[in-house]
C-alpha cells in the first residue's frame, strides 16, 4: 500500500478465489459478493464458459490497434446496435471515457448549430466519471473539490424536477444536450421517475437537444432489460455503457443514433487500446452467455424477489428510511450514517458497499439464485441488528 497514491482506503480483506456469487479470502472464509466489483461481474466470478473463452482469445489475438480492421469490434458494434436500437459505436476502455466521447459529440453538435459556448444540462447528485469533464458533469462536491478550474459548458438542475427542467428550457439558450442516469448509481440509487425521463425526451425533441443517457451501471441487463430506457420505450440520441459489458475486462462504449452518427471524422477522436480484439471478443462472449441463460429475465425475477423481501423485512425497522431500486440494483437508505456497515458485513460473509454515507448499495451478479437472495436478506437482518447495538 505504501507505494500506492492514496485514492482508496480498502477494507482489510484480500480475496484469492471466486466462483459464481462467492469469493474466498486467504484464510478460506467465504463471502457472498452482492456488489460484483461495483456492478462489473455480471456473470459472477470465474464463469467456466467465460473463462475458457478468455483463455482461447488471449492465445489467439489481444491487440493490434485501430490502424487496422478489427472484425471483433465491428461485430460487437453490430450486436450492441441490434440490442439497443442505436446506429453506431465508439469503443473506449472505461465509463468515464465513454462519457467523454458523448460530451465531445454534444459539443461538436453545438458548434455545428453555431453556439460559441454550448452547454450540457446535467443533474444534482449525478455521477458520470472522474476525468475533468465527467467530474464536472457529476453532481458531487467531493468529486470536484480541489480540481478547479472545472470544465465549462455544464448547467445543472435538480433530479426528478419537471418544473426546473421547463424553467431552464425557457430561460437558457445555450443548452445543446441533456445527460442523465436513469437510476443514479453512485448518487444513492435514486430512480428517475417515468414522467421525468419522458419530459427530458420531449424537451430534447422540441428544442433539438441531444438526449445522452448514461447506462454504464444500469445497462447490460441489470434492471431486467438490456437498457433501463427499454422499460419506458425511450430511445436516447447518445447512450453510454461500460462496467459489466465484458464481465471484468475494461471496456466502454458510446453509441449514437440520428444526427449524432455523423459528427465525428477521422482524427476527431480516438483511443489506442479502445476497441481491441480481446475486450470486444470477451464482451461478445459475455453478452452471448447473458442471452444463452436468459440472465436478464433472472435479474428481473430475482431482483423483484430481493427488493420485495427487503422492503417487507425492513418495513418497520427503526433504522431504515427506504428500500428502492429496479432489478438487481437496490439501495437501502438508513436514517443515519452507516459507513461501518461495509465492515460489519465482511464479518458476516456478505459484500455490500455504502454510498452517500447512509445508503447500502446492492449490485449482485445477474446469475444470483433464490437461496442466495435469501442469504442476503438473512445476513442484512443480522448486520443491521449488530450496527444498531454498536452505534
Ligand atoms: C461507474 C460509472 C461511471 C464511470 O465509469 P469508470 O469506468 O469508473 O470511468 C460513469 N457513469 C456511471 C453511471 C457509473 O456508474
């Protein structure tokens, strides 16, 4: 640790092996991974079909650069467009980079419309990444503090507030795009209301703004459909995905439709390792396994069971303010700070993550089964009891 820049303060545990939803530490203790490496391990750990494919692809071809044709990249773009209804794709290595691409497209679009200082409307409490532009787009002071001057060209509105949206649409003439998470992830599992997302789509249509939807955490089946937007039949102009897309191999993608398809030209944007054959082939395999085992449907069923069970179990709990989410993306908001819960959970063989000081976040793998859902509920009950007596 002493050679690492101090950006993370990890819990005192080291995992040495994984299988499905389970991880084992060096002493042989077993943990149910209900956070999936922050929404990354969609297939759980070391899925045998995924592992054997990764081994084969590593032995075949890993990287050649975008100077050459990459069939795996073209096929992944084809599959993603088919699944999302979008037209074109740009591949990067992370969520932040996918969002940077979206932001650059929005600015190109603004300049095409002859705006000198085009602005993107973003929301309070949003999280879009850690690069300078994406941390500016994020709505958390702690992500931004100390990194001033922040990027210009962002306007901010409260989340789920229709009147504020309309007011901004009427009062500002520099907006060219709206960027939104359908469920704010790092911000505390706040679900956008149907009305709010429809209002954004309508305003974008009315004012010729681009609707940028960040499904980096909600996408790839986590909420029971490939995209959260598909629950509402809303189609963005720009869509970003990353996290679990290749089940742990870094990848990000920015997808476009309509006018956003034609804004780039060669040398306008790029990534040296983005779109490499290895990451793209592994993403294709990951999506193939999700389809083969109908894991989106499993996420929908098990997610609903988990949400209902937690809501019932904590309905009258003195510490619990609300239990919310969609599919396998669930937040339990307590009425006081509870950072210690991630540590207490470790002692009880459960991995969860606490965000915004008082919200327990659950992002279990899409392969989770009923008995494992029951395990999470049972452990959380014990964990909250211990937290209650110790705090
Ligand atoms: C994780 C996340 C990001 C940032 O992704 P990185 O891979 O960490 O750069 C952006 N937006 C959302 C909604 C996320 O959940």
